[in-house]
C-alpha cells in the first residue's frame, strides 16, 4: 500500500521548488494534496499535472483569513486534514546594518508567523481526523548561524515545533522540523551560480549538494505513519554540514 494512502495534506509554497517536489512525492504515495502559493499560474499548472487528487489554492501564508479559507476548502474537497507541511519561506542575504525594519518584519512574517498561523488553523481539522502530522521546514540555519533574519526565523521554527509538539501530543498530532542544507533546485543551479555552488559542495562532508528528492523522502517519512513515535524533533538533511 502507498505510504500516504488515506491522508489529506496541505503543502505551502508548493508551486515550485522544494514544495512542488514534496507535492509530487505525496501524490505518488497516495495522498490527496492541497497546494498553496501566491504564484497562481505555476500552482494551477502543477495541480492540473498532478491530477484529480491535487487542488491548488492561492494563499498569502501571513494572513489568518487565508489560512481559514485554505483549511475550509481542503475539508470541502477531501475531508479533514491530517498532514501539514509548512514549506513556504524566503531568504535574504543582507547584513544587520543593511537590513531595514520593514525587510526584517517581512521575513519574520513569512518564515515564522506563517508557521504559527498554519499550526493554529490546522489543529481543529486534525482533531476531527483523529490525529495528524505537522512538518515544519526549517533549515540547517535553524541549527547554526547564517544570514540575519533567515537564521533567526529558522531557529524560531525549531522552537515553535517543540512547543507545539508537547501541546499537541495528547491530540495524537505529531510536530517535527526538517533542516535541509544546500539543495540542487533549478534556482541555485543556474549557469551564473552553478560553479559557486559546486565549489561550495567541496566543503560538505558528503562532497555534494542534495537532490530535491532526498529532502522529500524525509518529509514523506514524517508525514507517514512510519514516524509514528517521532515528535518534537529535528531531522537534518545537510550532508553532514552541521556535524563539523
């Protein structure tokens, strides 16, 4: 049997990149998947490609009203939701002195507040489903230092995951965080950046960047019942970077 047979999942930031890879993996494993993103054109195209078990909903993840709408539409289409992947996020490579208050608050809203809103919105649906799994996508920079703003919010995701895991355990809801390192997405493997990425890869203990599927396999594990006794934990997919 497929590992997500009977599961209903919401994946944010799913129009492209890692979110799209997660959605494709979930569909193959038998889930019904709601994809959300601000990029309506790419999101609709991907949902059409994935077939009748996929639904795209345009969403601003920083809006509580949008979260309520996404959950309501997911339930109307597929029933109570038992998997949430908080994947949407942005990065910013600026120093503290260069970063404006507006820029800082934006990254906090998208990377951190959206995760809080998503968990708050989904818990009642998961209670109706009899339990569930929340997978919060952090970063290796939720464990070690990186850019200001990005690092802060990814550490916050890690902390929220632990707090929510303890609070939700008695509902049968598990909450875990995933911490990817450098992933070979089309965005970073473009001609103007590919050489720099390949040079950086030599500093990774495994001497290569990760393929998208390697992160999706971890997300799949946490979404499935294979991880039934794992909650409040960090799952690192970084080729050994944070072990150095």
